[in-house]
């Protein structure tokens, strides 16, 4: 089947946001700060196929929020 390709496929597209990021004026999601903002961190195990036997949540439960 030979469907016509129209639009942007195979063509260079001028991106409008490039200039502000290349000149240091762009805003990334990491730049956005909200009052009372919290963060999450994900840690991967250094041990492949390890079995998780216990999770100590005491410090997390004691934290505010």
C-alpha cells in the first residue's frame, strides 16, 4: 500500500522554542516552584534480582506532610 505522506513526515521543522532555551531564557519543569512543594526520589537497587525483605518506613512516617 502506498499511502501519500503529507505534513511533517520527512521534513525539517522549525522549532519555535529553541531560541529561548539556547539563550538561557527557557523555563524547564525543574524551574517551577510552588509553595509547600515536596519532592520524591526513586532509588534503584544495586543488586539485580534481589528480594526485598523489609522496608523501614519509620522515618518517612515521622516526617511532616
